[in-house]
């Protein structure tokens, strides 16, 4: 159980209810996931994070599936179970199959490996990589 | 400077030379980046990591640009300067513009944020997310 | 279950018993929490960590509640469930309500976000920030 | 240098200029720090992060100094140099002296230590810590 | 349960079966651990990671027990439960007793502490430490 | 430069001077490294961390070189430059050659990789690994 008492749907009102309704409509789901019922214990955070996610995950130069897979990559690196499971589920819905997940995880694993090698040996950045702006 | 003395190209021979030649040919570059000259101090690691990266980064279900952007996401989360700069440079070569990098970083930032929120509140995983296999 | 067999209270003697008694008295609790029964498998670590925590968490320029909230911030960033739950409980005892926890988590989330943005873009430190000593 | 070309003040217009002006006014400084000139390469991110920080860092149940110290705690745990230096500078301005920084860092260090001990031994959460909501 | 459906032994064939057989023979165990049944959902990753581990963990300048203890150190720092438990079990088999685990964890805890102190204060590297190559 | 003004040797007195003298004698060096001159800005932390390190790094069931290599493993995973460089230097003094460092880094890299794979796929712990106490 979370470290706060979640705000259940029937207890939601005001700005919390508005966000809950928007989550269910935007996602096309009939329930409010636990992360939102937890953040609702601090309404300004609920509102800010939900608005941020809606904006960040909207289709743009990168498509929603790519964005969900990047979310899985970040969450796997940080080891956030809730986030790994929810973003994997979201990516599945958008078409990620085992082969794509396999490639995603292979990339995530490889660069967690090389990150620790480059840091551990304190490899100096090649000047060819310095001017990417 | 790295914590080992790198193996410069003119000092490379045997399996190290072979990997160096393959790196320059595969990448179409006229020099060997520092990470490889560092790993060359332990030839089995040089060989294993290079073979692994060639295999993992090859086009598959995910395209090379998506893979490089995932590498940037992982490296940003771990804060590996060498890796951030080299993979950003690689993604640039494959067509990533400021807008795409902006969306990538927005996603990376957002989920580093929500990862710490989900963990910090110890949010329980919704059962709807448990069955993704 | 832990990866070692914990030292239960009835089996404790010598320096382990002394620390156990001090923990119960200092904290005003009738039991010894699992972290201490685990560290007791290596008595010098038990003694050193307990003495360190007593000293570090004592009131000083920062008050105990602020210190417990910083402990929650660190533990949330590292995703240590035991630590998140025990320090949240300790902060609750010292008066942290949902609003304070909400602000704490909002700050923790925000800076986990901006940390990855500053690292991911490799933003150069402004010289105005260099001279804080 | 950052991995993108920063938007200098003289090149800023539209929503970027508005944010730049607000930053300088809100902070009472005559320049725009590099993090914002970097995020300005993706205007929706600049706007969202700045609005978020203004809201999150405003005085509430926690005072601004406590919030800046929590920012230092998170940034030290993640090792973000830019963030450590900028939030340490901000906390200094708000009155943090060497003694307070010393206590802050002692707490940060201690719980990075105990986090790895609790995780490394896989200590089970005491039931007394489970009901904090 | 994992985020993919594991490949059970009776369903394994081709290169997956070969790896499974090699794992059981090399480790002298009568079952295939879950990590391998999970990686088998992406056969090239299964093959690459197993070959890598066999090579990396073979006796060399460092003995297998030291290598398993380093694996516990890394996994404790990253908080990977699966990895902590499996490498602790492997180290136990190779002779690690509670005293050795206690010293290992004391070292892991201490340097997670000092890492955050050195980063948090942004301590400059002494020139005496720069020339280790 | 650090975020505090370090206490130089000539300005040290009382408990700070005692620790400085002990560091130089114990380590057999003619100077005080920057980490200690930084921690000296908060004398109780200086004293506690130095006493802790002396105790933790003393020969025991694990030898000092193994302990220094574990310190390098933790510091590489956390990316603490100061710590990587100082512990690599210490391990070199105790006899670590390029081959040993190569094996150490190969192990560190491999398990940073598999940590993210086990977490990313949320692999369930085999019951065979649960009873190590």
C-alpha cells in the first residue's frame, strides 16, 4: 500500500474530479490508476503532472510508441516497478511485441553496461563528440 | 585522462587491430574513439563489447535512430557524459534535430520525475498492469 | 526475507544487546526494527551505523523533521522501499502531514526531472554558481 | 558546452522572451542561467519546467530554504553538477551556512549508505512501517 | 510475474535449448533460472548475455568468489532484487560466510556514503590521483 | 572547486588537526587529500567518516585490495569521479594491474547490464535464491 491514503473516485471532487474524468476519457479506461489516486492527495501535483504528461506524450516529432518505449528505458534504468509495468502495458497497447521489447531491453542493458565502463575508466570525451549543438 | 593508458592505433596489433579496423570501417570514420582505445587495455572486453554493440544496434524491429535515442535516454538517466555526447552525436548523424531531441529530453525528464514520485509514495501496481506477458 | 538470518532479540548479547537496548530506549519503541537485527549479523557495522545515525539525526542547525524529510528524499531517489517506509513513518511521528509530504514529493520529483535534463543536455555551469564556498 | 546551441537572450522572442523576462524578475538577477537558455531550444519544455519550478518552490507548508536543501539532497544523490551548484548557491542566498550544509550532507551521506545496506541485505519492511497513510 | 511470458524448458528448442542445456551443465543445476527463461523471449540476447557472463565470470586474475561479491556490490548499489539474491546465493556457494558478507556490505555502504559526499560537495580531484594509467 | 571553502592544513587545529595527522600517518602521505579538507568544514563528519573508513578498510575476512576494488565498483556504478580516481589509485598501490582492472570493469559493466535487464523485465526471483540466510 502507498505511504498515503489514496483519494478514491467516489471521494473526489473539484479539480481532482476534473482530472480523474479527463484521465478516464483521454486513456479510454473505466478506472483511475493508483498513481493518480495517490498524487490526488496533493491536488496541485496531480494537476501539474497530469497536464505535463498529456503534453509530453502527445504525438509530435516522436510518435507515442517511441515515447512509451523511452519511458520503459528510463524506468528500467531507475528500477521503478510501477513505471516499468504501466509503460510496458501502454507500449503493448500501441503495438510493441516481444521482439520490439527484446530489442529495447537489449539496448537498455547494453548502455547501462557501457555507461558504467565509460564512467569507471573515466574515458575522456573525444573532441569529435563535443560539437553537437 | 582515463584511469588506464589507452592503446593508441599505432601500438595496436592482433585482435585489437582487427577490432580497430572494423570500428573505423563500420562507422565510416578515420579514427578510433577513446572508449575503444580504453577498452583495448583488456582485449577480451574490447572484442565482446564491440561485437555486442554491432549486434544490438543493427537495424531490426527498431530503427538505428530510435536505438540511439534510447541510448541517450539511458545515459542521461545515469549521467554518463561520454555516453550522452557520443550517442547524441550519433543520433544527430542519423537525423535527430533540436525538436526531436527536445521531445526526447522532455520524455526523459518527465519519467525521471514520475519514477521518483511512484517510488517515493510506494504506489501499488494496478492489477491491470500486471499481465503484459 | 533478508539475505542473512537476523539476530533476534532473545539471541542478542554483548555489544549487540547494548545497541538493541539503546535503540528501544532512544526511539521509545518496544521492538528492534529489522534493519538493526540484520546489521547485527556483523556487530561492528551495527555499532558504527547506529552511533552514526544517532549523531547525524540529533537536533542541530537542522531540526529532526527536516532531517527525516531529507532522508525520504534521498531514499525516494534511490528507491529503497525499507528506507522510504521507515523514514516516512518517522517523519509522520514528528508531524509531517499529507500537505507537507505532497510538497516534499513535488520537490523530489521536480529535481529528479531537472537533474536528468541538465545532465542529458550537458548544460554548462554558470560562473555565477561556481563560487559558493 | 551543451549538446544544443543555447538560445541567447538577444535571440529570444515570443514565449521564450516572456519566460526569460519572468526568470530575471522573479529571481532578481540580470541574466538568464544556462539551463533556461538550453531548455529554450524546445519552447514547450522551457515554459512547462519554469512554471512547474515556480509553483513547486513557492513558500507553502515547507519554506523555500528547506526546499532548496532538498534539491541539493536529490542532486547530490544523482550527481548532477549543474543542479548541485545552482541549488547550493540558491540555498546560500537564503541563509544556509557551512554548518547547515554540513548537517545536510551528513544526512545525505548517511542515507545513501543505509539505502544500499537495506537493499543489499534485502531487509524486510517491519509491519510497523506499513501503515503511514 | 515478468513483463513477458517466459519460455519454459519444455517449449525450448534450437539455440534456446542449447543455451538452457549449457546453463544447467555449467552451473550443475537441474533447472533454468527465471532470468534466462525471460531473456529467451529474445534469443540473440539470451545467447549474447550467457556467453558474456560465462566469459566474464571465469577464473582469471580475479577469482570467482571475488567476482560474485563485486556483482553483489553493483546490484546492491542499483537495488536489483533478483541480482542481489542470485549473486548472494552464488557467493554463498563459493564460500562467503556472514562475516565476509558483513565486510562486503560495510564497504558497499561506506562508499555509497562517500560517493554522495564527494559529489554533493563537488570535491576537486587531487592531482595525485590523476595519473593512474 | 568545492561548494565550500576547504580547511587548509595550516588552518587546522583541534580535532581537525588530529584527523589530518592521522590521515597522513596512516596513509604514509605528505598531504591531506581534498575530500578530507572539505569534510573538515563540518568537524563531526570529518571525524566520523575517517574513523569509519579506517575501520571498514582494515584487513579482515576480505583483504584491502579486494575492498578497494569493491570501492571502485560502487563508485563506477554511481559515477563519482573523485571516488573512482582515488580508489583506483589506492588499488594500484596495492598491486592492481591493467588485467585485474580489466576484469573488475568487465564484471561491473556486465552486472550493470543484467541489473537493468532483470529490473526492466521484472523477472521474478527463483525460490532457490530466497533462502540464503
